[in-house]
């Protein structure tokens, strides 16, 4: 098996439990925002781990597959691992109708209603109590910063936002991110903020508590951090500025400075001392382009021009040293409270292997992600305002340069290649999840392939 995949083995009691849950999960999982295989039926479903957190609440790690292709060595199947917290009751309390997975008709849970326990305030409170009192429950380990003092009795609410995980806010003081798609290893959304806190970086909320599993392989399952009440994400602020006709350049400049500070702290916390290998990076980008073009025919007329962007990268100067980066930076991953910007969600792109998300890369990748996000925001209103996006791009790069000591605008070939790679990723994402948004990245694809801007 690859190091980033869970081995698929039968958990104790799996046959009995899956007799109750199998058919329900096959129908329910593809309808969830965080499930990656919406476009393919679930052909493989296995139970990797099951723990009763408390009576009526089961913690599950389930393996899903879309093809019955044996993994190397014959020990598993290709697919993903998902974390589920399922409530099981005879009668569902009022207000949880939207959380229903289904009613089991067979197995040990026959006749009982199964639902997503993370939407149940009682379950959410009990989960926080587990984090407040470190300990174990079967293979689950609940841990906390020794200096953290999280109060009891905080009212939970489910964060209503489009995301690839599930987040619970407690008393507008803390936020718990529960990772849905799980890979073995320490999740960077725990590893990175802890390391930055040790560096004294205050641009990233510090983890207070977390939980993980030791079976079937060690993996991070969730992280509790301070919640920033009254904060607005960059996407909301940008759209608000566009709607009111306001400029966003001053905010973009300060955001550039904030990202540079985070990059400097990351370079200190995770020293690498290496330079990005442009030839290898260009080859990987080209491979991703070709894979995306096979899935999205609209890309195919532009592949020659896009390959040119990656070819130019292979022949250009090395650029800034490779280091740990955010990896999936956009306006939705930054928060502003008062005059301060904060960077959140260091998990990276969940669709990519954990080893890749934790690898050192050029900081230009994060810069390119934010520049693409300004373009996304500008295209949300008609007529499109390219001048607004252009001013944001210039101000963001200027702010970054003022703090980082190097200017992304002087790395034209490097920046174009990373913007192109990001746009290719966006095309594939929108084609799979939000087809109505596909014209937004396709406009960038046409610009980057034809004009080379």
C-alpha cells in the first residue's frame, strides 16, 4: 500500500455493523459536500475502525472505493478513508431531521434511526468534554496543550459554510474542525499552527486541543482552536467592496504583508535549505494538466499554450528557496478582525496526498493562489471589473515584497506557471463540483494560454 493510504482490513464486528449501515451510507455519502467521489458510485465500503464514544454515538472510520482494483501486495483497495460520527436512536429529537442518514432495516441496528451526530448539540457538547479531559477511548486519543483552559458549558453550533470538513463553533470562543477525509499521519492543520505558535507568529490561531486515532494507522482527526468573533473572511470582504464600488487595494496590501510574515515563520519552523527544482515542478504541472484535460474536454484546445507556461518555468531562474507553504491559499482562507489579517486552514488541498501537502514548495504557489482568488472575486459581479482585480494584485504583491524582501512580480515566468497550475486545478474542481462556475477559471485559462499574462 502507498504510505498515504489506509490498509483496508475488516474491523471487529464490521460485518454485523455494516449489515445495518452499508446501504444507508452508500446512498448518504455521495450527497455530502465533503465527499470526494460524488461523480462515481460507491462500489467498495468497509469499516476500518469503530468506537462507541458514549451510548448512542458511534465513531467510525470507513473505507470507500469506486473500483475493485487491488492495491499493491493485495492487502487493500484503492479509495478514501472518511471519519463519521453517527448517532443511533429509536426516536429522533426535533430539529435533527436534516441530519438523518436513514433507518436501518437489518443487522444489530435494525429499526433504529441513524443520523449525523455532529449536527446534534448534545453530541457536540460531549465531544468538547472529551477534548477538555485528555484521555483515550479505544483507538481514539484526546490531547490538549497543557496551558489551554477551555471552559465547560459552551453552546455549540454547526458552522454553516461550504467546506471539505465539518466545523463546530463553541460559544463563539473556539472552533473545532473535524476532518472528514482522513489520511495517515499528522494533519498539517495541526502540525503547522503548533509550529508557528512556537515561532511567536500571531497570524495563525494556536491549537488548544486535538484528537487522533492509532488504528488502523495513526492519523489526526480534529483540531480545536480559538474562534475569532466578529472576523470576516477575505472572500466576503472582497465581495462587499465590489458591491459597494469600493477599492480593496489597501486591504490587499496588508494581506500581502501578513502572508509574507507567515512565510518567514514557516521558513524558520521548517528549515529546508533547498531550492525548488523547476524542471521537476514543471513536469508535475504538465502531468496534472494532461490528467485534467482528459477529464474536462474544454481544456484540450488550450493545452499547447499551457504547456508553454510550464516549459518557461523549466528554463527560468530558481526563484526563492523551497519551504513549507499553505498550499491552498485563497480569500476564503484568511480572516480579518479589526486591522489584522489571520491565515487559517493549513490542511492543503485534501484531494492531494498528505506527503505532497507537507512537502517543501515555492512560496510563489501561495502568492499565485491569492492572485487567482482576486480574479474569482472580480468575476462575481457584472460587468467584470478587471481593473479592480489588477489593483488588488499589484497591492498584494507590493505588500508581500515589503515584508518578504523579494518581489513576486519580478518572477514573471515562475508566477505565470503557478497561476496556470492553479487555474488548471480550478477547472477540474469546478467541473466536478460547481459546473456553473466553470467559466471563471476557463477565462483565466484562455488568458494564460493565449496571451501568456
